[in-house]
C-alpha cells in the first residue's frame, strides 16, 4: 500500500513540476498550479502519517520546510504577476528566481520521499545531526556517572571486580565524550566566527579550556587502572564546569549578537545599499566594505537562527525560522549582483528587496517569540550599563543612539501577544514597563534636542541613568537578577583569557587536530553532488560563505531518481545523491580542503537585461509592494495550514 501511495504522490509531484516548467505568466495559470500543489500536500500529509513511527526524521522536517518555501514563492510570484498585469511591465527575472526555488523544493521533496521509503524497510530511523544544545546535554549526561558521588556501602572486593569489568567501557565512553565535544567545539567555532569582537577572544579561550579538560579526562580514563577513580572524578568535574562556562557565555554572547544583528538590519539595509550603488555616494572600496558588512550580518542571522531552532518550543516557530534562513540562503548569491545591475529600471532588484525585507520581519518576530523575556531584558541592562559607563568617561552620542535603538527592540519584544502574558502576570510589571517606555521616549527626545541646541552632557546621561534604574526594577520583577556581579563567569575571566588572544590562531590549533567550524546549508545547495560534507568546510574569520547558493537553472527532474543508485541518506546529503563517504573527523590538512569566502567576482556579476523596463522604478516599487492581494490563491494556501496538525508531533522532537 505504501508503494502505491508513493507512486500516486510522485505522479502529483511530476504534475506540479510540469506546470511550473511552463512558467506561469498569469494568475489563472498560477491558480492551476496551486490546485495541483494542494493535492500534492494532501498526499504528503497521508504519506507522513503512515511513516510517523514515533522517531525523529530529518526528511519529514525537510518536507515541511519545502512546502513552506513553495508557499512563500507562490505568494511572491502572484504579487509579481499582478504588478505586471496592472501596469504593463515585465519582471521575468523576478518570477524566474522563485520558479527556480520551487523546482528545487519539488526535487527535494522527491528525494525525501525516496529516503523515507528506503528507511521504512530498515529497522530504526534516520540518524539526525545534533545541535549545540543537544550535544551539550548529551555530553553532560555521559559525564554524570563520573562526576557524582556514589554510595560507598559496596565491599572492597566487589568494587574491584566491578571496576575491572568497567575499565573497557570507561575507555569507550571517554572516546564518545571526546567525539561529541569535538562537535560542540565545531559549533562554537562557527558561532565565534560571526560573534562580536569582544566575544571572540573569550569563546576562543573557552574552547581551548574545554579541549584541555577533555584531553585530561580522556587520559585518566585510558590509564586502565582501578586506583585513579578519584582523579578521574576530579577531571570529570573540571570538564563539566568548563562546559557549563562555555554554555553560559554562548548564551550571553548570543543575546548580545541578537541586539547588534537587529540594529544592523536598519544600518545595513538593502535599501541603503541600493541608494549607495545608484547614487555613487561612496567609492568602490567603501562599497565593498559595506557589502562585506551586509554579508557578515546575514551570516550572523544564520547562526542566531540555528540556535533559535534548538531553543524553539513548538514546530510552527521552528519552521518559520528555517524558512526565513532558507530564503536568506537563496537570496545570498543574487541580491547584491541584482543591485549592481546597470539596467535603468531594475524591478528584479526591487522584487528581491521586498522579499528580503518580508523575511527579515518574519525572522525578527520569530526570534522575539523564542527569546526568554528575562534573559533579553538582563542582556539589555548590561549593554545599557556599559554604554553609560563608557559615556561617563568619554561622551559619545552615537553610542547612546545605538543603545536607544536596542531599547526599542526590547519594547517590541514585550508588545508581541505571546510575551505580553509575562507583563500581565503581575500589575507591577506592566506599570514598570510603561515607565520604561516613557523614559525611553524622553531619552530619545533629549538626543534629538542635542542635535539642534547645546544640551549639557550631565542632563543627557541623567535620563539614561533613570532609564537604567527603571529597567533594573523591571528586570527584578520579571525574575532573579543576572547582573555581572553574580555571574560565575565574571570571576574566572582572568583565567579564561590566559589562552590564545586571537581567534584565527585558535582555529589553526583546532584545525590541526581535525576540528573545524560547523557550517551546513538549510535547504538550497550549489553542487549537491560535490559538497560531500558541508559541515566540515573551513570558515574564514567573517564566514562570508558561498557554500549554499541557489543555482540559476533548476535541477533536472531525472537528476534525483528513486533507488537507481544507493543514496547517501545522511543529514548532510538530504538529496540522497550517490557520494563517496569522507570521514568527518580526519586529522591533518584535509580540514583545509574548502575555503568558503565569497568570491569577489560574485559581487561584480551583472545580470542580463531580460525585459524592457520603464524609468519610474521607485513608483513601480511602491505599486509592487501594494500588490499583495491573493484571490483564489490565498484561499488554497490557507488550506495548507491543516497540514501542520499531522506533523507537529514529529516536528516538535526535531532538531534541524
């Protein structure tokens, strides 16, 4: 019965591909595709229900991600078609971008079906790749027997027999712990590559400390004698403490990065890039630096998203974050070249810009829903305190303007319905939040006044100190304070920084023993047959990656066939392409086999002029933004929401 259902499913999938091959040029043709896509989604719903064996399947998550991406692309194609029809212009390149992505997603759906069919005939599910959070929990669980004190009622002779029998098991467990810690450090290095400058040094040192403690623990476990239990316990406790230090610091650094990343969405917006490129306000060198900063912010977005998925409380919010990251991934290789195109009126660039801005809004809202309210408030309190101390020594207006902008992100956090519940639990919280908002507006107002007339610095800082005082009370109302004075990590920072000062030097050391930054694609890959192990690519300091780009031409349907060849069904090769296995923990120069810094030529690439366009591009952009109605298409797409109820139980257990 499964084979019959699979055949019907593949037939529906082929119909969708055939319709999309015709490149819908009007809403009627797009409606026909949506109808077939709805039938495909209903078939996938039944197929997944049959293959839901209670275990986690990475492929089921990819299926849901692909469906979400197709819906996103349909909406953008519809908006583009309505703009074309209402104003007599052609935006063919814009439609082709989304059509290519739909082709890619349909091919991924085909490969996911193949993998699920194959794994259904075997015992056990698909082994997934763990996130930093899961790996940390796993290692701490493995360490637990070696860090806790046991009952001492057992006789000496019995203890010796048990210890002798367990020595080999201890060695095996220590090897597993070392392997998992290597992966933890790999994730940490990927995050450190895009972390704030002040956090890179601490992360590098903490990674080295964890590795040093792990090697000491493993050495004790490999001694093979029964008299070193106490030493092993001491080493285990030291390793456990180092892991907790690393986890705590990453949590704090991640929140600081969220504030900076959100602020850079405005400072390094696509609109600003477009204006700078169009009006030539800056020279080529400055423009390249601006584009490089834009790239770094996208890489930061990816790292924030990966951690957010691990912390997300439900399947819906996880899929929203994944879908945003997949959209950023697909736009990465084309949005900057589209802005640099010499076409007089480049509506293609406007289409991509609007899509990018939509995904940024969705991403920011999703992150705001996932972040813990108290932790977010505590992080901002620390940033505000640092800004005030800095300006007390040397006044810097830009620092205060940035901290005000960050405060509005905190205000937005508590304006979301899901977070307003925290304010409504106690009356004092709501009152303090209103006072915080009022003082926030006063701080912004006095900075604006300082632009027009002289305002004493002490008056300005006094308002910010009042803001800090109100925020402190509000933070205490939310739950126990987490100020730096009570942070265990602050007491050990001097010890932490005894190691290498530079992240690049630290990375070279880790690379020499086979540990490299963990980098993987979300959905779209450039050369799935070549990229055997995406996670093991060496990252540059800024992690400006081209490791996962959407190809300009759709993948051929026969490129992914079912069971013709033995597919690699690992999470790193979800398309099921035949490949030669490459061990992920090889030691030596093999870890340097990839360099993922974006090629300079990519930024200079120019798109061909696909259609004749008119000159009033700014007016047309406004028209395009307003053409978001959906007619029959939206009614069909809304029906896809029912699909979530069938998959949420599986997705809630998911990782990536």
